[in-house]
């Protein structure tokens, strides 16, 4: 087998590297960060079974323990170019095949100024909520235990204003998961989830949604928050409309959690442009999303994982494995 590079040590990249290495194939795995799987390690628990995120990340990282996998940490890939003979040059090194698995980043909530992120201390992103959950300590702007918490869905997704018309696919179930975790930590808090539609499409997701209502008393309000403002005592006042009741709604909450969507990472945008495989919204495009979802329109260049579209951890792992098989067959 020829020389292979994988760019991005996320779930898809690691699984692809491990699958290739198991077939005695040497792989150079480039990772921008200091260590792999930051997007998993910054979570507390994973949906739908509340598996501990770090434990899952450790098990996945253990797959790198193979002498045929050469991990290059802190290695940003600035240049990925075709060499002219069907091979690819990654930061000056020539490879026969390259797999891009550069993943996603979360939407920057500052872009939705009307929701007050970065202005009011009671407004947080779902990532910050994960951090509080990981630490097992949820506090409001004054450092007290919050008594009312509202989650807002679809921040930076399904939104004409930000230009992201797609659904990020994972934030509905993440909000339900976080709301349950909050309930476990603060049994007497009031917890609301404001949603446009609930998209509980995966296995056991619908059951989790039912559980959230029936066992954990989470209240679901169909309606979008149009504006959030601060109060003198550090709380957040939100204006919304209950679209089922057809009533405008104003409530004050201790914490507002913005469920931020997924966008292509900087690396994904950059490499998709350099290699002329730009898909929608800056994601990378495969040759055919139905039947050839790991090859690209260029020989020797492959894509896998959330660099193509929002994807669960399981889907990214499976897609990485699929890309490795595709790569070996050529
Ligand atoms: S998964 Fe849910 S919260 Fe996320 S963008 Fe889709 S509908 Fe909105």
C-alpha cells in the first residue's frame, strides 16, 4: 500500500487510521491540537445513554496505540495541493492518498447579538453548560444555584439571518440530555426548552424526550425567543411567542442556554477551498452523497466525518471506517 495521510484526529480520522493500521498500512495522522478528540473531551456525558464522554474518548484514543500510526500533534495543515501526478502534498510531504477528516466547530453565539451572549452574564452556550455539567456545579451570574433555566434550540441553524439554513441535527437531543442532567443536579429547578420542531431522529432519542417530560418534568415550549435582555439582579428576561397557544410570552430566567449548531471548522473550510471540493455552507463535498460518499471528485483525495455535514459521533466513526475500506480498495 502507498503512503497515506489523514488530516484531523477526530473520531473519523482515528477510526480510519486504526482500520488501516490493522491491515499493516502505515499512516501519518495530522492533528492541529495538542491532543485528539477535544470535541468529545469537552462534553460531560453523551446522548442517548449518558456514557461518560472522557471514557469514550479514552477508548477511541487507545486505538492510536499502534506503531503504524504516526500522530503529528500540533500540526496545522496549511497546504494541501495536488502534485500533478495524482499524488498530494501535505505540508511539503508527498502522499499517494489523503483523507480529510477536519470536522466541525460550533456556531459563534456572538453573531446572534439579540440573544445577549457576551453581554449578559446569565446567557451561556451549550458548550459552557457542558463544562458546568462536567464540574457538577451549575451557577447563575451571581454564583448561586439557578432556580429557572431555559434552553433555546436552533441557535445558528435553520436561520436565514446567519445564512445557515440547515439543521445541525444533534442539538435537539443534546438539549434534552442537558436538561435531564440539570434536573439531576438541581431537582427543584424549573426547566424550559424553547423549540421550533423537535428532531429526535436517532435510536432511543424519542424515548429520551418522553422521559424528559414524564420523569424529569422538563417543560417544552414551541416558540422561538426573539430577544434576551438583562435585569438589574443578573437574570435574563426573554421575549418569545408560544406558537402552539398563539400567545406572546415574557419570562425571566436565571440562565439562558443557547444550543449552538455545527459549522465547518476553519481547517475544513480552508482545505475544501484549496482542493476545490467546497460543498454547501463551506463543508467539504464528496463525489456522490448517495453512493460514493468518501471519494471526492479528485483521484487520491477522500473525505469522512463531520467535515461533510453535521454528524453524530457514531456516524463519524462509521464513516471513518468506511473511508479506510474505500481507500484500501484502490
Ligand atoms: S437539531 Fe434541533 S435544535 Fe438543532 S438545528 Fe435541528 S431542529 Fe434546531
